[in-house]
């Protein structure tokens, strides 16, 4: 925040509970205060924090009863990276005895947000409890509590809060709860309670059969217990149900299949993934690597060309093609590949240039 705002803040009385002398002459300048307040709000809408700060400070210097002006000044500080200053204003405001129930609720809400911005989650939780005790029990309180619990790693409490939010919103789908189940299961796995962790991971899958993390974690616990076949089984199920997220699992499957002497199955698994998700880059690369290890360079090249055509935003297919051509000593194809990459680069640069020109034209038109 610039020095002018900091200077103006220094002029705000240390205790906001002190009433100003203006109370004696309040009636005469009320209309002026109201217009200044409106001007301050308008500046906020225009993202002009400096002007808004000056206007709102002018308001509170003559009208100490404008609680909203104090709150907005605090928000300006917080938005400009000074949550400690915001907290000072909001706490001083909260010490006043003339606040309405709604105003006190707004103050507790502001203080909670200040602590969250500062990363003090225990203090944020205490302030949030005061907010709830003030009579507010709406969505904001639950969502903020959920945020605190997530950042504090209180996953079981977070799950219970998330369920309350779904109920409050009237949502029937409970898929979003699967992520919390995964976090709870991870805690059990960290304590080497693998059976219990798998039960919870399976609950996550029952909530959302596309919860890739749960499949991966179940397989990982099986591998920890040297139950390789069980790991292969759950990972096969995962790539079938969620092929678009199969990348990390394909790597695990390849190693597990090699361990039990079934390395060749990776070809069928990759082909299944590609059939279900034709643009899957990881499956194409894994299949190409499999063919390359078998010295079937033509089949590997075919897969890499498909990957290159369908994943123009990735450099990996081109890199693997170059390695393949070096390995198979096809220098001419390396030169062709370089030409192809250069051509794609020119096309991408032209697209970006045209997009910038279009943006420039639209901006110029809107300013006229």
C-alpha cells in the first residue's frame, strides 16, 4: 500500500470506541457525510483504494457511528497486504458497546477473515465461534469453518462440515466428500494401519467411482504389504474407470507387472486406455516405450506420431521421437522432425500474434 494510505491510517484514533466531538454538531453535516460515504463506495467499485480510503476516513472522522466505513477501511488494508492493520481496526471496533447484533456479527466476520489472511487458524476458529454465537449460522460460517479445518488438517471434522454444507445447499450428490475420505485414509496409512485405510479409501470410491486418488492409494498400501497381484487388480480397475487420470497409475502398473513376470500385459492395458481416451498422452508414450524396448521401432514411431498430432502443447512426443530416431539411426527422419517442430512453432506464433492483434483491435474499439 502506498505511503499516503499509511500516513492517513496513522491519523485514525487509536481507540475507535471514543466518540468524536462532532456528535454535538452532527445534524448540520449529515448530508455531506452521506455524500462522502457514497463517493468512497463508488471509489471502491472502481478499484481506487487510495481515494476510497481518503473518503472513508473523512467519514469516520466526523461520524463515529458509521461502522461500515470502519469495516471497509480495514478491508482496504487487508486487500493491500496489511492484515495486521485490518485486524487492529476491526478489534478496536469490536470493543465498542453500541454495536447492533448485526454490526457485531459483521465485525466478527471481518476479524475471522483477518486471521485467515494472517494464517492464524486457531485464532480464526475462535473468532468464527464468536461469529456463530452472535446468531449467524449461514453458509459463510460453515464454508469458513471448512476452510480452517482443511488448512489445519482436521479432515474428519472437515468431512462433517462439508456434509452440513451439502445439506444446507440441498445438494443430492455427495461426490465432493470423497476427497475428505481420501485424506482420512491417508492418515491411517501414515500410521501403517493399512487395512483401515483401505476401508476408508473404498468408501471414497463408493462416493465417487472416478476418485483416482483412492484407487492409487489402495494399490500403494497393497504394494507396501507385498500384495502385488491385489495392487495390479485395483489399478487395472482404476485405469478402466478413470482412463483420463491414468498417468501415474500406468507407471505403477508397469513396475508391478514386471515384478510378477507379466510385463507384456502393459500393452493391452495401454491400448484399452487409448480406446477409452484416444488423446491420452501417457498411454501413448508408455505404449511407444514398450514397443521400443522390443525393438519394434515402427510401432513405437506410430504411437509417438499419434501423440504428437493429438498433444500439440507437449514437447514429450517430439523428444521421444528424436530419441527413437537416434536409437534406430534414422538421421533423415530427425531432420524431418526438426522441420515439423519448426513449422508447428511458426503456426503457434502466428496464432498468438493474431490473437494479440484481435485483442488490440477490440480494446481500441471499446475506447472509442
